[in-house]
């Protein structure tokens, strides 16, 4: 069942039944049939619709933010901020789509050629709950402008967000069969991917979900893009403003109650400033991030998205402490889906927390004696989504960034996302890129035509 459950109280607000197999098949048929028409529309027309979608998302920011607050506990101000990024994404592809899709001339031996940039067909999107609107936008905006059609399966705890997004796109002028929301179950996904009318799949979710979807996509020779988990390192080499470095670190880690794939989760600090950093981070987390009502703009720490999510993160913290980690602050489960903001130190490679992604308001801090050791700790993970490097010497921070195994690195800033900057990871953090110029190319047929 798709269900709205208030994570503040655990109260069930609404249930929506899963789509039947017949309804799923009908939805696949709709997006498949619409593709031949949608792709023929001029790219300028599709871009104009994307621009209108940006306007409508901006107009409905308060409404959409309130839905996210109810469904998954997002702070109301963070919800509004998320819609701001959604607006930027649709505007970016509206403004740049025609140029990004222009033919690319080639000079070849014995003649000339062009690479045409064409859509490939109906796509399946499988979206997560942590950013209910942003995650959809970064998949949908480029592909609608490109000319693909979309069948969208949202997370089971976000049905109202799913319907609200569909409503915005309808009102913007997207044909009702070019974007179809479907309340499909996970058990229906394998045969959806096997259907020859679906040409590709994009999933943002857990590592296990990515493995399952990639296996089905490979079995059926379908292109897939996967944005999975992360355990991003944040290296602090030195700083001339410890208070500001601590503030940025805490803010980025606690954003969205720690439920961001590319938030820094492992803070790696050189030994000469380690104690000062840990003391500052512990104090800020304990004093500043207090649980509260996510609908209240003054709240700094909302609940996690669900009671089960809070229980899982609390169990990871408890296991780390049992295995020898030091609990500096927090770690206590309270009512509903709340978990106190937490700082852990003295985590060693033989502990589960060293390898796991902790998807909640928990910061791990590691001491490194040298720059080389900091890089080794940063790379000692199965994940490779993002990373951050803080330091006062631009050449040194750039040098360290180039040695980190990650899909993206930020210098003197932590995590984040913007419409014109490609987003994605390596290793077990995923396959492919979204956003920016690269984001419109993943489900594109780059077709050479020899002149």
C-alpha cells in the first residue's frame, strides 16, 4: 500500500491501494504510444512547457513543502528550499535544452558527419522519499525536454507528492500520457522492465534496490542510471576560522535530518586541529539541533521519514557504541520518528559503522595524522558519491581532491546540488550522471549521420 503516515506522531493519515497489473500495463501503453507524438514536437515547444512547469512549481512552493512536511517530516523551510532547486532545474533545461540538443558537427576522414541527439522512448523512473520533488525533477526535466516519455513510480510514503508533481506537469502543458504517475508495487517492477515498450530506467534509492534494478535492466538489455547511497568524506586539512568550518560541517550533515545521499557523513580531521574540531562540532550539535515540529520554521531537527528509519539509525548508533565507538552527544530515540543529533568518534575499521551508510543525523569524526592518511581513510569505503575538502591553500585542497575516489568533490563547501553541475557517483554509489549538460545525455541516442 501507498500510505501517508505522519512521522511526528506515527499516525496513519491516508492509504492508497497499489495499482493492479492491468493498470500498470495500461500506463506503460500510454507512455509508449505518446512517445511518437511527443518526440516530434519541436524542442523549443518542449522547452517552453518546462519553463511553465518552473513557474508553477514556484507558485506552489508552499503547498508542495507542506505535503513533504506531512509525508516524510521535512522541515518546512527545507521543503521550500527544495522546490527552489526544482525550479532551477526546470529553468535550466528550458533555457539550455535547445542548445544541448543541437547537432554536433564532425570532421572525419574522407568527409563530414554530424551527431544527432535524439530520445530513445518511454522510461521508467523509480524515485525515493528523501527529496520527493527534487529527485523527480532531475530525472524528468531533461528527459521531457529531450523528448522521452516518463512512467514514474514514486516512494510508497510519498503518494501526495507524486500526485502534486503530476498535477504541476499537467497544468504546465505536458500531455497526460507523456508523464504518468503509477502507484506500482516493487513486485511489479521486474516485469515492467522486461516490457519491450520501456527503454530505460532511472532509480534513486538504496544500494540493494539498485542491485535488483540493475540486474533486471541488464537481463533485458535496458539502459539504467542509478544514484545510490553514499558515505561521503569531509577532510579538514586546516582552517583559519574553526567556528565557521564547524558550522558548515554541522549544517551540511544535519540537513534533511541527515537523510541526504551526498551529505558529508565521515569527517576526517588532521591531528593538530582534531580535538578543537570535535569539541566545536559536539557543542554545536548538542546546543543547536534540538528536535521539534517540522512545520515550525524555528525547528532545527525534524523527525526522520518514518519510525522504521529512526529505529534503524538508532540501532546503528547503538551497535557502534557496543563495538567501542565513543558517543560524544545524542543517540537517543524519542517519540515518533525522532532521534537526537549524534556525534561519534573512535570508530575503527572493525566496526560496522566504519563501512555502513548511516542515513540519519549522525556525524562520524576520524583523526588523521597526515594528509596521506586522511586520503586513505576517505577512500576506504565501498561508496564513492561525493566528498569535500576544507583548507586554506587552494593548491593543496585541489591536490587532495584529485586523489579522492568519488563522483564529485567540493572544495571549502559541503555537498549540495545545483542544476548546471553534473551529479553522480562511482563504485557502489551508482552509475551515470544527472543534472547539467551530462544529465540530458543518459537516455539519448547520439546518432552519427555521415554526410
